[in-house]
C-alpha cells in the first residue's frame, strides 16, 4: 500500500499521537500504519456541527488552522499554522504576517474546534493540555485565552487512539465535549464570554462503552456518542444524552441504541441524525463495502429510529461525512477511498440533499469528478456559514520515493450543492488536526 494511503488511514481512521519514546498503552505501527517523527507508535484508527449563516456563498475571507507538529523542520516545538481563503482573489494560502503560536512538538493532537467563530481550541494528549486562542476576525491572528493552556490530565485516557470527532462543541459554541475511550467517560466544559473554559458540574459523565465519535443534533439538545472500534473502523451502538442548560448530560430513555455507526452528524433542523457505518474493504479493516448512508429521526426525547427508506444507496462506501451546519442547509457530502486504483487514491466526493422527511437524493453532478485532487480527499469540514467546504487529502507525488503532499482545498457550496472551486489548494506542513471558520 502506498505511503499516501497509509498516512490517510492512520489520520482519518484514527489520528496518530506523535513522537512517543515507547509504545506503552499505545498501539504500535503495522503494515497499514505510519510512523511519525521517528516513533514506531501510532493509532489504529479520525467535529461536531456548527451553526449560523446563509447558503449563497461567502464574499469575505475564511480561515483554516492546522496543527504543525514541527517534524518536517526538525523543530523542538510545534505550531498552529494559519491559512486564509480570499474568495474574491480565489486564493488560499498562508496568512500574511501571521505569527504561529507554539504548541507541544511531535503531537498531532486529539482534536481541534472553533466556537462562536471567535475561539479556537486544540487538545494534546501527550502534554495533557487544552490550548485556547481568540481569533482576530480581520487578520486571523491568534491570541492565547486567559488561563490557556488548561491542564487536562484526563487526556491520557485516549491511549493513542483518536478519531475525527472526539472533541466537539454544541452548535451555539458554548459547550466543549471530549470523549475518553479508555475510561468510558465524556468530559464537558462551559465556554465563557472570553473563551475561558470551566468544567461542567458533574463531569466527567459515564458512558456504557468506550466512546469515540460524537455529534449533537442541530438544536444542541442532545449529544450522540458512537461505540467505535478503531481496529475495524466500525461501530456497534449509539448512546444518546440530553444536554442540560449547564452542559450536564443525562442518558436518554432506551439508550444506547443498537445501530452500528462509525460516525454520525446532526443537521440544522434538529430532526435527523446522518451516519456512516465506516465499513469499507478499501480501508483494510473489514471485508465488505457498505455503499450506504443512514438517516435517523430524532424524537422529542432524543431517541433515534431509522427514517423510511434508510439506508440510502451511495456510489462509493462513505468513509467519513460532512453535513451542512446552517439554518437553511440540507446538504451532506461523503468521502471515500478508491478500490479500483489499488488503494492509492480517493474517490470523487459525493453530495446529497436531505428532504423534510429525511430522504436523501444525490446532488446534480455527484460524484464530483471534475474538481481536481481537492474534490477527492478524505475528510471535509464546512465553515459556520455553510457556504464553504474545505477538503483534506494526501496525494502521492513520487511513487518511487513514496513522496506525498498533505493539502486542503476550498469549495463554494451554493444553493443546490453543486460545488465549485473557491481558491487554490494549500499544502500543510505535517499531519495533524485542523479546523475551518468564516470571518465574522
């Protein structure tokens, strides 16, 4: 298997905790793994949804922030690198004049999220800390929030296994949730007016299994947590919790629900939960492709049941999904690996609309095979407006030397969901978590 796809599998199926001196409780690299910064220890298997905005396209800048482990430059520190999308000039590149804040080296993190379009948070398992910054809406500059970095000794409960959505916010950006798979717990913080984090009373909250990917419904009333298996990149059940006014969690009656999802996301109306089983032969973790997306109806109590017609057939097996976050959004995009190319590339991403009854229908022109490498990545994130979709991918540039690039590409998401290129592709320095936000 090419290094490109090995790197992808480690990052998306489970981001590696980097730079370990020994494996300890971490899983050591296999043929499908990738060692970072000289370490032989990797994970074996990768945000919540945001809110607000319109659907007609962004006329201003958007920012993307990414963990740079420092490995490519041999640095003793890591940084948070910043990128700016100028939709008028169709450029997407490093922010001019940006000063990158220092973070722990050789650590890709356990998650990164933006709250209220003005606060950026990143968690680091090795350092057992959560970093927080305010985002300058004009320049994209980052300023440390008072009290940051926050001591978070519980972050060692990741055991090297991190998934795409184990650190999320509620749609209002007033709460931060972190799932802890080794101790069957969820930690929760309140996000104050200046971005300061305060532990929610009663946290951590117990879960009946090792919690992996999380999501809220679009109204922020309920939290859904997947019992995921990093080895197979699949899940077995979903636990549901009502979210109290302070952020305290209470189990929904009938939870956990026996639906085998790897990743779920809510949509803006709060009526539905969209999921993928993650079951893909191409991933190397299981033997049968599941070419479907699943839609669940959310009751007033938070219980979930499949909608009529679910699951809905897809062209490729969805490895991860992104759901439009805004109040007028009805779009879902899925990302997948290509089996026909010998596991050395990605399929074109697919787009679907969701109806008022939960039915999924393919967007015109889907799968989008005409947008270049950026349209065939492995992981997508919307900005808060839902007008922009950023797609992460790793692409082989020299098969003989196993050289590859890590990049993010931006796309406009107009009404109807037919994607168009919003700017140039930006190359990232290293593998690590990232987050997108539109400017205020």
